[in-house]
C-alpha cells in the first residue's frame, strides 16, 4: 500500500518574543507581466474543428503566419522552454495573416496523421520568424461527454481511506474520498532505449482475444497481459487492466471508484509515478534521465520529449473518458471522477517530485515550473476533451514561503505565481490547488500554540496551516489569480491533526486536543468559499507518518475525533465540539504585554477562534452556520468527554 506523507521537519519550542509582520505583504503588484495584451488571440476546439480567432496582432500592412507546435516543441527565441532540448522546432504553418486586422481560421481538429490539435500551441510569427503573439493553447474545448454531474453532494466533508473501500465513509457521512492512482505499471512500454548507443527500438506485441472477448497482448518476454487498447494522436497505446509486477491495474481502481460512486461519494484521484527501471514494465521516457537514481519516493512525469508527452496525454485522455462516460451513479461500472491531483507536493522535489537526483544541480525555479506546467496543461487538455467538469489540481506541502534550505526544494507561492502568470498569458484554464495544511509542526495536536510563532496572516507567511488557512482564499481572490473571473478551487487532499508524535504515549489529553483540532479544521474549511472539499488525513493511524493522524487508532479503536467528525455537520455540531473548546489555548506577546488566548476574545466560540492569525480576511462577516450544519440526523451523539 502506498501512503503519501509530506516531508516536514519537526519544529518545537515556543517563543514569547514579538512576532511582527506586514498584513499587506505578498500581494501582487500591477506588473507588466500580468497585463493582458491589447490584441485578441484565442483558440477553441469543437469535436471536429479547431478555430483560431485573431485581431489587432502586429502592425497594419505587415504579413505574418499562423503556426502551431506540439507541447514539447519550442520556437527559436522563446524565453520559457523548461529543460526541453527541442527549442528550434520547425512549426506547422496553418494560414497567412494580415497584421492588425481581425481574422478567423478554421482547421480540422485532427490532422492528417490523427494528431489532436487540442494539444497544440499556436503562434503568430512574422516573415523573419519573430514571435508576434503566442504561444496560446485551446481554452474552449467541447467534451466528448456532456451529461450532468454524476454524484451531487451537500457539504465538504471527506476522509482518506488508505486506497481501499471502507464502510466508515458512510458511517461518518463523508461525501468525498481519494485514492492514490499509481500509474507506474499501468502503461505498456512501446519502445526500448539503449542509454549507451542511444538507439530506440520498438517493442512488438501480439494482440489476442480470450474466450470471453477480452483483449490481451504477448510481448517479447512471452508474458500475457490483459490490456485495453486506445488510439491517441494516431498511435495505439495499451493500458493494463490487471495487476502487473506488483502494481495495481485499472480493474483495482474501477472496483473501488464504482463502489464509492454508487454510494454517492465523490472520488479524487492522486496521479503518482514510482520509478521502475524495467523497460517492459514502465516506459523509459516517462521519467527524467537525471532523476532515475533519485532517493525521492516519487518521480516527476517527463513531458519534455515526444514519447513521454504521448504516453501521458494518452493515459489521461483514456482515464478521464473512462471515469466520465457513465451518467448514472446507481449502475456505475467504472465510477465517476472529476478531480485529478497531478503528482504530489511539487514544491518538495527532493522528496516527492524529482526531476534530478542529488548528484545534479537543482533545476532553476522557472525551468522546473515550466516543466510541471506542461504536464499540468496536457492533463487539462485531455480531461476537458472528456468532460467539462474535470479539474486538474496542483499539490503542495504546507510550506508556502519558508526557505527549507534543502536542495531541489521550492517555495509554493513562487511556483503558483509563475503558473498563474504563464497560464493567464498562454490561455487560462481552471487548474486548482490540492492543499496540505498541517500545523507547522505537523505531529503535535495543539498546532495553534506552535503556529503563532512561525506563521502569520500575510501572503508571505512561511506556511499555510489550519491556523491561517484563509491566506489561500486571500491569495486566490487576487485578480491575477482568477480564471474567467472566478476564484480557483481548493481541495484539501492531505492534512490532519496528530494526537501525538510517533513514539509518544497516546494520552486522553492529547486525544482531546486532536478532537478540538479536527473541529477547528472543519469549521474553518466550511467558511472559505475556495475550499470545495476537506478530505481529512486519515481514517486509521499509521505510525509511518511519524504521528497519529487517524480518527481510529492502529487497532481501529474510535478516538474522540471520530465522533466529532461524524456529527460535526449535523444539528449537534456545537453540542459535541464545545466539550473540547477549552483545549485550544495559546499565549502571545503583543505590544510588550503577554496575552492569554482565547480568554482575550471574551465570549467563547469557534468563530472567535478562526482569527488566531490576523489577516485581511474578515471573520466577523464570514461566518455562516448553514455551511456548517448541512444535514440532520436521528442519532444522538456521545457527549461524554475523555
């Protein structure tokens, strides 16, 4: 079983020194890079046509051409190319353009070779090859499936269940869950690469049907593999249905996703790649060459080459269609998925998203981000071609502007700033964020008392934790971060409250603090409109995490936090959580005077506790109990304190 755990250091201790910060720090300046161009250049795709609309590009009277490239190709002179080597590509000329005027060019969506231009980027270049506009990607995409939402839910409550079906999801009345979707052995390699000779040799497979009409292939090793074939961009790919080389196949995920879908639970898939050096198991070109000896748990998906980009686009297109084709949850064969987390904690590349190993120099921040955004964009184009509701999410640790001091690690805000600017310029799409808001010291239950020494309410805070979660809302509400005028979605796909660090005794006091923390996290999440789901981490303790985050202990005994989470969205919400309110205490030096909280607030309430870190977010107006209590129950909660 694969568990995703963020690699955070343990910060302990409590300083009573003044913690000053500028509440206005970190907001975007009106820089030129954020200014929209004064011309029109956009691309849309119907099911069979691609339409390019242009107006006001270049100087009147000049002649230019409309051209296109594949996502891993770049024109000479482009500034942002990542670490891709194909930076002097010959573009495909689509049409002539008379500069300064309005024009509309329509081409077939699929070219003569079957390549889908939804993946292409488009430019306007002059006769000398200078870029006048672009690159721009298609942003209006007609999906293959256009039915209504399959699973409709009320509320934001979810739980992570260790990649399996668990009855506790229904018992907790959770409407969200997630699975680690490990693709390492799912894609059948189509070629072999010799690193010494640099020769690429196609791998030949024999195609067969068994007595039940199911397809399988036999490769050069003679092994029979049940697969589903899929033609993408004029090329046939194979995806393994059954488990292979100890890695789950599609059927494993089908069974779990369809079960949750029939139960009315929305599933999020976290797409992950674990390295396998067997070129009959995993395609060589799916990973970056300099990362193959990395100590990282996970490797970044390599879309800087034709082969890797092809595998990735084909897989995401196939999977997005598979989990969006059904419009009836009650009879789902495969199930429904609308949200895909594209890789894990990309700011912590040395642990969870390696493009290079520790023997190589870390990749420059901009190049690193360009590489990732290409992978994200390809996923978005694949998903939007399948179903308009699909969203690609970017995963981060709880660190935000904290300088970790480790090689190949980046600051989350810096990455998001670059991606926001790049996608706004090249064709905006509704990517979202998969947030991991643990406490700054993620393994202690009373995170609030530690957080006040390290985090604040500015956009330059060191970390985004439960204590200052509203910073995400403030960041995404900036005009430069919007998509078509809307705030982007946030899914909390990893984030929990540990009852105590690994190796320490699980005391009643610690379990009460955990229950209070769970209440705090839920209440705050419900009040932030950007947050669509709180998928709590985790259902069952796993001490490999370094803590005890579960609502159940390792022997699956119920903790107080379990009952809090079970009833927190009902009419008994405050009745069950108020018994843990007194656990949330901290002290802070202000203007030379030591203040004890929450007593300083006066009347005790969870609403008062929301503003542990002062920010520009107004908690006096942002509090709506109808977002907290979303259902009624005939059950009576246990109200006995531990």
